[in-house]
C-alpha cells in the first residue's frame, strides 16, 4: 500500500526526464505487477492501482506500448476479481485504452474478454440520494464499450451475446442487443461475417416471438445496425448471405398467405432503410413480389388481403424516403416507379374500399416525396388532378382527412 501511495504522490508532481522515461516506466510497473497483490488491498488502494495504469497510458503511451504484453498481463492479473463498482468503472475504460494503445494485447485477447464479460449484464443498483455515487448506466456503457472495442474481441463477444439472448430476462436481452449494435459499429463487417448464419435466427426469435416491446425494438435496431455494417463491404456477398433467408421467408409467406407476412415485410423495411446498398438489394428482390401481389387476380382477393398488400407497398414506399441516393446513381425505387404509381392511382379510385382509396392517395404523396429525379411534370399534374377529384367527389370522410 505504501508503495502505491508513494508512487502516486511522486508521479503527480514530477515529470519524468525523457531520456530515462522508458526505463523508469518499465521499472515502475514491473515493481507493481511483481510485488503487489492488488485484489488483497482495500478499495481505495486498488483505485490507486487503476489510476497509475491510467497515468501510464495517458502520459507515456509510447513507453507502455514498448512494455507491451507484460503490461497487459499485469493489468489482467490486477483487475481479476474486482467487485467494487467505482473501480470497475475505471477498469472497463482502461480495457478500451489498453486495446487501442498496445497492439500486442492480441496475445491475451481471450483473457481480456473473460475478465470483463464476467460482469455482463450489470446488476448494480446505485445508492439513493448519494451525489457521489456512480450510476448503473455509466457501468453499463463502459462495460459495453470495453467488450466491443476491437475486432479481435468480436470472435468472443458475438457468440457470447447470442448466448445471452437465450436467457429469459428482458433486461439481459435488451442489453445483449444494444451491445451487439455497439459491436457492429466498432468492429466492422469482417468481424460479423463468421456469424451471419446464426445472427438472423437469433434476432428472428426476439422479433417474432417476443412479447416485450422494448426487446423487439432493440432487436429491430440491432438488425438495422448489422445490415448497415455489412453494407460497408466492397461487394454484396455478406449482405446477401444475411438478407437472403429473410427474403426467402417473405416470398414463401406470400405464396401461402401466411399471417406473419406483415411482420416479415416490416423486418425487410427496417433492413432496407439501413443503407443505399441494402435498399437497392432488397427492392430489387422484394418489390416485384409485392407488385405481383397487388396486381394479380385482384378480383379474387378478399378486401383484407387487398388492404394488406397495399399497406405493404405503401410502407416500403415510405421507407424509400429515408434513403438518399448518390447523384450519380438512381434511387433504388426508380425501376419500379411507374408500376407503383399505377397501382396507387388505381387504388385511389377503388369504388368499394374507402380504406384502399386512402392508401392509394397516401402512396402517391409518398412517391412524390422520395426523389424529384424519379418523376416528371406529368406525374405531378396527374397527382394534383387525382387528389383534387377525391376531395370534390369522395363522400367518405376518411379519404378527405
């Protein structure tokens, strides 16, 4: 304890001479790691240990980098078994700093993951009416960022999070999904690739079988983040591998008039809104199927089926508005614009179904709000004429609102 206090006092007021800094930094931490059993110390003294680690990284990163794996291993030994939330908050943040400072951490990547993942999910409850107390949210974010801070940790983190999704606790599921989203942003599409065939089934369970709306929302967000990350690859291979099973499921449901088709359509809409690339891929494969649903054997379909098919087409049209296409590229909806416009125009004149007339008018308005390059003056004039007629002639109030 006296050694730690002494080092803290000296280093807080003295600057190391550059000529001897490497030797001094190495000896300081060699002495700490060799002579001190960190977890046998009181909380305040363990905090000094973490502060000294932080001092080394913040002030002598180049020397710590040379110290390398010995520094990483010493930190792991010192942190292992830590239970105090105040110390854990700084320890989690140090994991992220160590990973970004010392490339050789890779030799201990699994050990580093294990000493942090054992705290997942955080169950800490802050002390009431204590302004100095740290919050659960601080710990949650710090742990999440430490688990997902490097692609090398993803090989452990992603399967770990998918396993946690199988637990019954909604809080655990939500935190697992949020951590998965963080992992996407931090690790890149290459880290996701080995797990693509397992990720969608895990998310599908939470979206289609869950009863907690917060879990479902987190699953949709994770889906969108995965697709956005995969869209950054140089080709469509990884994106196809992830999305194709969802598209196949949707096509199968259209053939059997499965009740889950609306949910699968929503899943595909979320995925299409993640990026221009995903929108292009999904629209190319899905919009022709939806157009066929709306156009084929209309007289044989029930009113509910007609309404559902138009609703699906309208929702995809709305999602297209969230995608900005590069100036040199067409918007993904461009090849289908005329057919979609025609279907919405016909629906707006439906004599027996006011709800379909509403969808038709809404669809036309949405189409004209996507990208001015996909339509011309003729479409604008026709749309104004059509909507004006509805306002003047339609007796159903729902079509006039």
